[in-house]
C-alpha cells in the first residue's frame, strides 16, 4: 500500500510528489498523458512558490528557466494608468522577486525529472484514473493503461487532475459558481524583440513595460499583455458579443489582433485558443481519504496570475499534515483542517480576481470612463499593494489565534550569502530571543546565531514578541513565549476534532 497516491502529474501533482517524496512517504503518481502537454498554459507564479520549490528540493532545477518581473499594470480606456501593483524599488522580505514567468512544458519536465531521486516515488505515465472505493484503512484506485486495468491501494489520495477532474466527478462534488464567465482568446508567441505598446500615460518612471503584466482595460477590446521567460510572450484578448470562437482563432484574425504590438517585430505564433475564464470553488475539498487540489478544487480568472499558485499552496498545506498522520504523530482529524485553512485563501483571491474581471471587461465607454476616474481616486487615497498581498492570513485551523502575526507568511531574509530556509532547514521552526527546550520535531533557532542583519528581530519587535513558531509551509503558527507556543500547537493538533468543529 502506498502512503499517498496522486492523480495527475501537471505542475501541482508533480510538486506534490516531490514534496512528499522528500518527506520519505511512499508515493504513486498517475498521469493519463505519456508526455507533458507541449504548449504553455499557466505562465506565472510568485515568491511564495519559489520558496516552496526550495522546500521540495527542486529550486536549482527550475530557477534557471524562470524570468523575474515587476508586477501588474492596469491601463484605462484613455490609456492612462488606473492601477499599479508593481514591485520596483520595494523591499523583498521573502528574498525572491514578487513575480516570475515560466514556460509550463519546461517546468513540468523539471519537476518530473526530479522524482527520479526518490526510489519510493513511482510515476506511471499513460495511465488513467477509472474509479475508486474507500474503506477505513485506505483507498482502492482503479486504473487503466495500455497494459490493461489495474487496482492499487493508498492510504490517502490527492486529486490534481485539473478543471475537469474525473476524481471530483466520481465523488459527485459540486462547484460553487462565483458568477463570472467571460470568453477570451489566448495567443502565445515567440517574439524576437521588444513588444510595442500604445502611448500610455502615468506609468511610474522606474517601471519597465517589458517586465510588467499589462492589462489594457479598453472597452473596444480588453487585452492583457504578459511577459514570459526568454522570448515567450502571451496576449489575452476578450471576445466581444457575437464573435465566434473558431473564427477568432483563424491565423489572419490573430495576426490582426497582435499587429499593434508586433508590427515590424519578428515573431512566431505558437498557438491561439479560446477559453472561458471562470470563478469556481469546490464545495468539499475532502471526501473521506481523498483530497482535491489545484484546478480540481478551484478555478480562478487569470487577472492576478494566482491560478497555479493556489494549487501549490494546497499541496504545501496538505503535505506536512499527511506526513504527521502517516507517521502516527497526529490524528487523522488533522487533515480536516485542510479546507478550513485553504478555502478562505482561495475565495479571497478569486473574489478579487472576479472583481477585477468585472471592471476589466466593461465594454460601455461611459461606464469605463467612470471606472477610470473612480480607480484613480482610490489609488491616490490608498497605497497600492501587489498581487501577492491579496493573500489573507490563515484565520482558523492550526494557528494560535489571537497572537500577533498568526497565520501570516513568515519572512525569509538572507543569512549571509544564503537564504534562511537553506540555513535552518525545513519543518517546524521556533525563532527565539531566549533559549528554549523543545520537542525533537521543532528546530530551535536562537536569533543571536543568525547573521540576518536583524530582520527577524525587527519582525518580532513589530509584533511585540520574543519568539515566533513557523509551520512547515512557512506560515506563522503564532508569537509569544516559545514553550507556550509549542504546547499550544501540540494541543491544537491533538484536539483537531474540536478545532475543526469550531
């Protein structure tokens, strides 16, 4: 019997296999396609994902093919800036850049190749999920492939099999519809030169349009221009009422749409495909011993580039809990904190993306002009954050509610010429000003041993605390006295039946 079976080996499933493989669990990964999908789909991730790749031991494999960029720019109907979520000149408390663009086939190949270092991780390509049954000890998976049918057993299953998830359908789990559906044409191209933009006003002086995701909120044709790694670029064009999907994918139409940006610039169109951008969230993320993750659990409009990020956060949340439950150091009920912790994150960001989609997709010129005035006034009154700032703190589950900083993502300063997590290791970590005796599963890090230029001490000062306990997924459990935090954590994990019900 495997400890965990993963259905789907896209980026989320492959990352899950690496993270669980590194923890020592036995893992089966099932993927119906024999090879990674050859064209790009997801293109963006943020600093938190790079940190998670660190945790999974794959950062050296993937970082070289990432392009760090400078955030998001929204342009109004008059081609003046209405919202800037940029990072130029901002501090980097997590050390990684805020935004990265990648080429999905490369990323998937790197993550799959990395599994080869784990003899206890088995990857079955060209094998499809055909059904499942559950009992008190595990899950029986029914699989089909070129060699015929097979059954395997696993203690737990993670479904990372995408928006049309066969596992979700087999479990008869419904989706909450956040009432957003808009048709868009996505065009990917290789471009040998800088992309051209219309004359834009109000662009911050330090911002470089070639390294920003630019959303042109023009009622004549809302359009997104996305930088990619190397010479890869993406355009997303909203389809207007009455336009036919097939007709809009025709090469001559695509050429006309990209011409204002690429006139005279050598380029090659890789693909053009229409999509319906949705806001959907599964009502249940867990059914018995089976968990939904990534697009199987939620689908978001792409306006803040958080779709794949959600899936990687799902897996990071599950992985440390699955390890503890499998090793018998936590009750099975700990896994029931997965959805209560992750669902509010996802709903907050998808709701923000849907809200942005509603103003981006305005096609009435008068309404668009009113939007531009309103958003510029808001931008002057309230400092603009970044897309990653949309992530709320964890408010329930395994966090010490009521303590300063609980549920936030913890910083990752540089320690000399290395990153914090590489110095301290992963797992539960207690950063403290005072010596504390801890359980074996908590790494104690006295601040006076860290050459971090006082970054963590300053973080604690801002929250009036002597110590902070950080979870394996890099979220803050809580702040306070070290011994009290560990006792609180142990009590919460031991009594997760009560905590989840609360």
